[in-house]
């Protein structure tokens, strides 16, 4: 394969979602596997909905994911400009070529007339196409009328009775009848291109060799092929990626969970984990391996191994994979990543004199084996920063009475008094288990856990004491005893 040039061209009308991120990633992997070029350009011809903040967020989210374009608005390149609204002169030149060669014409139908035609075709159960009566009007006459009647569009003169066939690198041969396409709109005015026209001109002028995009673009492909040929350009190779589905097999949407990259970051997914996970949405190298480095994915990626059927977005699997990446982090690095989430939960600026970095690292080390998302850290560890509040009933173990629970906590308090301020875990275990002997361990350890954390699920009490310290642990036991006194 000659050195490929591929692209993504998101519209800045919203935040980067998983579908566009997957398209970007597959283009990135394909380009780097073949030592090609990955281009990022912006399709901002929808002036009403395009916003600068969305454009900037697209750049930020791709950077965060580690999908770095070789060319684009930020990187520059010899094919600039990379924003459609800055390419007007180029579009005018190419649309004039279409007029000159008889492939474009002015249409003066009103929206009401077109709507009536659509209804008529629907009643007749006829394919929804529009062969415009203005397609045969002399260009000079149409230009005079267009100068007077501003309520017009420019359409492509679709050939009649032709079969348009292309080879999809994922799906094989796909064919369309030109009679089902109609005379589709390509511009509002000479200087105001619409999607089908602008995207083809951009691909031609940027020498894009492979178009890798979602399967929802398959119906657009015959229109684009007609435009490539009408403009005398080589037709790129196409690969249409499968839809991303929720676990109910409907198209992935917000009701399934976080679908934007920004949301995923806020939930505490790691960029390298999400990169790995998205790479496997519809593709795998044919092995049981699931954790890959970026370099491994680049080396193994094969566009022809992408599946045709929809790819299921499994949030549980993403949580599992993210947990695997969390456990690969050093405690220092993971603590740095967790600090914003701890601050969000506690409202405390961290680290601080009361809660120094060493204290935070101890907390993170305790939770690292259990974390699936960074956002869980605040909820799971809030008791390290403030005394827990809980109902006395939570202290109950089996059928123990309030008096028995009080005595059990008193025993725990007595044992803690024998330990140094920062006891190691094995030392605490030895003293407590010697005292419990053959008795029911839960009768002491359960109320102790609740007194320390106010939670049913947490690290073991001895691990917690090693971080909190014996003095704070005893203070929490005394508070639990106070709660029980009010019950007795």
C-alpha cells in the first residue's frame, strides 16, 4: 500500500462523542500502521450550530485521549486551511467547474413545492428522489434568474439509469442505483457549500486516499463517488465502521450512560484505558489479549478485520479495563490523578497541613486494588477526612444487643490503647485475633468497621487504623458507644 492520507472532519456542534472518537482512533491507527498521515479538519459550514467552544473541546479531548493529528488547525500543514469556512474560494472554483461541465444546475423550487412532491411520492410508494425540472435550463438563463431570485439552491445533476459500485474495505462490494439518489443539493449559493460537496472537495484538495467513517455514511457514498468523478478526481477507498450499540442493541445514546469523551474524563476513566477500550469497539487482532499499549495497537491494527455487525459498548467491561490501568499506576501518579476527585467530594483543598500528601498516598494505596473509576475515590474514602455519620442500627452484627455491641467496642478500644499511634497492619491483627481467639470475629470487627467508616463496604479495619491512627480510631469508637447509649 502506498503511504495513505486519512482524515476525520468533525462538526463543532457538540462535544466529542464516542462514535467520532472511535472514527478518529481507527483513522489514527490505520495511518500510523502504514506510516501515513492523519488529518484533522473542521466542518463548520453549519454556521447556526457551530461554536468555537466545541471546536476547542474536540482538540482537547483528542489530545487527552492521545490521538494526535499529523496535520490540522493546530498542527498546520501544506494543505491548509483546515477549517471549511476558510476554504470558500476553493469551493467556488470547484462548483464553477461543475457548472462548466454540466454537472450542476440552479433549482428554484420553493420548500413548499418540494414538500408537496415528497408527499406525492410517499402516497405513490415511490422512492424518495427528486429529479428537478430545472436541470435542463440553460446556464445563462439560470444565472440571470438566480441573480433576481435569491431563493434557490444548487443541485448535482445525477445521471439516470446508472449503477454505482464501490469496494468497501470492511463490507466488500456495495452497489446503488443512481435513480434512487435524485438531484441532491450541493450548495445554497456558489460561496455556501453544503456537506456532500464540501467534504468531497476537501478530500480532493487534501489528497485523502482512504475514507474511514461510520456506516451511517454508506448512503452518502454513491453521491460522493459521483462528485469525485464529475470533478475528474481519483475516488478514495472507503471503509465504513459498524454502529456502536448499547447492551440492548439499540444505537448508543445518553440513556445508556456517558457517551462523550468529556463525560468519560469527569467519571474518572483514564485516557490510556479508554484508548484501549475504544480500539476494540468493532475490531480485535484475533487473540484473547485485551490489554494493549498504543504501540501494540498500531502494530496489530488491520482495517479488514473490523466487524460488519454493531459493536456493543459494555460499560462493565470498560470499568474492568479502567481498573486494570488504575492498578498499573504508581501510588504517586495515581494520587495526583485522584486529588481533584477528593477535593470535589470533601470541599477541602488537598494536600494540606492536616492532610499532607503522604496521608493522601496511604489512602489511595488502600483503595487502588478496588477502584474502577477515579470518581469513586471520594465516596469510598470520605471517612478519612471527616467523622462518619450513620444510624446506630448499622453497628448491629447478627442478633447482638446494643449492650453487647457497646461491650465489643469497649474491648476494641482497650486493644487499640495497647498499640502505637500508627500501628502496622500485622501488629493490629495479632493483638485483636489473639483477644478474639475462637470466638466470632465479626462480633468485634463489624461494629469496629462501622465505627471507623460508617460504611458496610470498605478496606479492613486494621488497614484503616494504619492510616487514621489509633487516637482517631478510638475517638470514633467513643462516638459509636455514645450512639449506642441513646439506644439502650
